[in-house]
C-alpha cells in the first residue's frame, strides 16, 4: 500500500468498548458519546485527505486521546501500523514496515511504500493514519492507493467479496491472500499469457466461489493449486 506523508487531525470512527473482556457484546451505538457536527476546513481528492474541525469533542467515561504527529526522517524497515474500518465494517489493525521512502507513486509526491506482515488493508481503509512505532505511534502519513486482492481486480462498483474464491478459502489467513496478490501483480501480470490467466480466473470466479463454498473436494483442490503460489 502507498502512504502519503502529511498532517492528519483525527481518525474517522469510534472503537466500540466491549461490555467485558472477552465479550462479543458491544454497547449500543446510540449510547456512545459522539460529535454531532463539524466544519470542513480543507479537503483534497488528490491527497485523499479531509481536515474537519469538530464542534464538540466527545469525552465519555473512558476519555479520549489525540494522535500526535511527527516529521522525523523515515527509514526503510521502520515498523509501522495502521487502524482502519474497511468497507465500513469493524475496526481492523495492520502491522508492517516501510519498504520504499519518498517516491513518486500513483500521482503522489513523497509517497512511502508499506508491506504488511500481519493484516491487510482493503477498499474503504483509505484515509486512515500510518503510525510510526519508534515515535510513540505518531502519525507520519495517511493510507491511499495501492494494490489489493479483490474480485474482479479493478473497475468502480464491481467489488464483490462473496464472489472471490480466495477470500472465501483463505479469509482466516490474510498472509496467503497477500501472497496471491503479490504473485498476481508481480508475476502473472507481467506477461501476456499471465494476464490471460488472470482474466480467465476472474471470469470463472463466481462459479469457483460457489464450488469451494459447497464442496469440500473443490475447496481442497483450490487450496492445493493456489497455496504454493501464495508463499
């Protein structure tokens, strides 16, 4: 994923506090403290960022804290993490490290490439803060653009995770999904015949997804064929 360096004032969304440790019973959204409105101070579609001033900062029984930010020089292999709400679902966290520093990528200046070792990001994760571990988790940029493993691989309004065979089979092993995405983008997509294989796969994805969901034999066959390319 590509991270563009810049200032960010806060994070959209509120982490739900569970009723007790180990509980899957979150409180009602209506009972959580919230800010009812705000003023847009600046927005930039190219940077994928919006700065909003809240009219009222919610406090609540557990209080709130602000993320700090830093302009310190970044280095390759710096450890980072990001928290996000992909597709508007519950909060996720991803851990990774910086691989390329201050490059020009996808129209962004001063972009940094991150490779995740634990967890992945998806559509809807954009705009979340990139936190630098060594700087007490200060903000050093925001998530924007980058490859992702979806079915089909591109095109607005066509994302449909339930029809993705790899998502169904490896949903509990995101590292394998990342491996398949890397094989697709850095291997198959670099050759003509590879692009044809990718197209054929996504054309057949709905049928394959249905097969792996309802047939153990089809699921085992899919794992046997794809897993070696995901490592």
